[in-house]
C-alpha cells in the first residue's frame, strides 16, 4: 500500500508540472505519513499485497483469510478489466499424484468461482492444476506443506 | 506442578508424534518358499560368452520373480554335459534342487538354437522339454522366452519376462518417456521435452500410449504412436485432462476431465472421437482403471469425504465401495486376473502399496515408504511402483503374493509412473 500511494503522489506531482525537487521532498513526507496521501486519483485500486490463497490438507474450500485475499483480488480485477489471469492450483507433497492433480484443480476452480461470483468475467480466468508437481517449498514439515497447499492468481502476459 | 505435568504432556506428545515409532501397516507375508533352481548350460567352448550371458539373463529373470532362488553352480555334482546324457535325480536331490533347468546352445545357419529341459528331481520327473531358435543378434529375447518356458512349466502360470515397461524420467527442466525391457535392459527414450508428463497407459496391443502431457502450460491427453513417435491430442479442454486408461478391448479410453465442473470420469470412443460423462457424484473423481472383462471401472472419489476407491458398472451404473479400511486410498489398478485391485493406502502419513479383493475384503499391504502408482505385470504376479526417498524416485517391484521390494531403476535418476505392457 505504501509504495502505491507514493507512486500516486509522484504521478500527481508530475502532472501538476511541479519541479522534480519538490516531488522528491513530497515523497519523503508521504513515506512517513501514508494516511496523508492524496486521494484525487483513487479510482485506481491498489494491486493486492498477495495473489496466493492457502488451503487445509485435502480441502478446496475457502477460509476467512482466503476470502479476504480474494475480495482484494476481485476488486483489483474489476478495476482492471483488460487483465486476464490464470489460477494455478497446487498441493503439498503428501497424498498421491493423480488425486492431488484433481485436488489442485478443485482449488483453482474454487478461486475462479469466487472471483466470478464477485463480478469478474469467467472468460478472463483460466485454471490449471500442477498437483504436487511444482512445489514452491521442496522440504518436509507442515510449514513447508502449508506453503504448497495454494492457489495463485497469476496475470497472463 | 502444572509446569511439570505440561512438560510431561509435551514429552508424551513428542513420543506419540515421532514418525519412527509409527508402524501403521503389517506387511503381508506369504507362506510361499521360493523353489531352488539349478541352471546348467552346455555349449561349445567357443560360445562361452554367449552361453554365460544367456544364463545370466534367465537366472536374473527367474530370481527377480522371487518364485525361484538360483543355486550356486559350485555345489553341482554333475556337469551340464553329464546331465544332457543322463539326469541323476539323486545328485540333485542331495543338494536340495527343486527345479533343474538344462539348456544346450548351438549355432545354426542363421542364428541360435536353444534346447531346454525342465526336471523335478524330487519327483524323478521331466516336467517338459522344448527348443527355441533365434536369428543372429541380441540373445535377450531368446533368454526371456526360455525364462517364460521354465516359469510356466514349473508354476503353470504364463511368464512375463518378454514384457516391457514404460516410465517417466524427470530431468532438471523437463520429463521424458522411457521404454525398457521388464528387467531394465534396452532403455530408450520414446518421447521427450515435456514440462510435465504423467500417467502413461499402454493400449492393449502395445502400439500406443495414452499420456497426460503438458504442452506449454496446458495439460492434454495425448496418444503416442510408439512406431512413428507421432502425438495426437484427444483431450484439450479447460481445466483437468488427466489419468487416461485404455479399455481392455482397446476401443475406449477413460480419463478425468473437469471442463464442465468438478473432476469427473469420462469415456472416449476412439471411433467416434467423442467423450461421454461416466461418473456424476462427488467433488473429485479420478484415476479410472478397467476390470479385465471391461464391465467395470474402478476409480478414486471423495464422494464420502476422503478419497476412497469405488467401482461402477458399465452396464447398470451401480456403484460399490472397494476400499473399506483407512482414511485415504487412491491410485487403483485392477489386476489382469480381475480378482484384486492394487492401490496406495495412507494411514497417519504412512503409505503402503496394498491390494484388496474387488469387494474390499482381505487387504494385503505389500510395501511401505513413500510409494505411488502401482501397476501390475501382465500375469498379475508382480507389482511395480515408484518409491521416493531423499527427493528422488526409483521404480521398485514386489510380488503381489508378498515378498521383498527390489529396485528396478538405478538411484541415479528420477523415475516414476511405471506402466507395464499387457
């Protein structure tokens, strides 16, 4: 959020045709007092801090933190209608490969369905499951497994 | 006091959760005692290399089946030449020989001839005799035919030694499909450069392989022609396109698709090139496997909460539970004999290769560790599976009637998803 406000401030500054030195000074101030950032161009929704949603073992339902993440992502996607995304479903290394491939698909589908129900056009969202084929964390233990039980909303290029 | 009790509780929990203390599966032990096999080969001294190579392949085949144990020739009282003149059964009984296999290798105008006799010294009886010819070149196919003959003559079960295995070899940035003889010889890469490659499955005639290949970032079901190496896409829907399985008559392929909603089993008709929905219930349905008569498909479903194995009739649509024990059973593989289904069972984070009767009774745990994707030998006597340790996977095999797991691929590569030719 901080860096976005700073950028907005900098853009506003340039648009007003002020001196660069003035901009730099203003940036410093904004960094320490983010709540004072100008909101004149606030139609632009900040890109959410995270695009990852996490799941419990053998589950594809969305918990409260997941819903919060998805609300922010849905808002951003609705404000940026030219952006298409792929939702990538992943699983931890426990369980078996073919089943995890299906489970990863269900996780990706859960995320897609939530986004669609919150106004994002289904035609903008692809889904793919990597099952447990591409773990982010390659070790063992719950801390590692928890990172891998995940769906990522990845912007298409 | 409270501090001490919570400390004690902590220690107790540590002890309970220690994986080293978890023994979830009692490994099935058969009462079978492998037969002591004596192999003798008679050949002209100029064929010394060939005759010892032939003997090595045959004895390795029979020993790895675990139905036989090969005997040390130093204990033999009679030479091969002696035995070809006259088998002295008493001499073989004396050293405990259950099966005597005699071979004579000769050169013919255009190749090899191998004559074989199989004897049972404890019954003073010749069980069979046959002769095999082969064109010049590799002795391996000839050796495997001899192994099949000895195996079938003694056990009354067809051998599997001339069969082939496909598996997925994972390299640093891609995966490839490897073809080899069942004993690991003659490896060749038949398809390569896939970002992800999963679930190879043979057509019954051995000419095609259905597989789940990612092309770019899109999973597809592809048909690989093993003769030409060409790939034909048969499923390229949104979402999942996974776990293809040929029907026993080779006319259909069952697979998992999710384009219409939840992952469900669909059936593809190779003539009409159309998919039709087969399962309707549950959040996840995947990993279809056909009964050898083609009348049932078993699959994994979480319709009752956790993943379990079910079977559904092609004719009536009736569904029965197959796995009845444990919270998590996946990766079903129907045996070629039809009587049992292999699967992966998970209990308290311990895994096992298991088999059950089709009605779910008589579960047998055959191998433990981080095991995946069991597949049957064509005669139903062996199971091959992937075993993972220290991040690398190796193929192992174990007799379906109980025995010890043995490595098929080396530790130097990542091998998984074995498929045995039918």
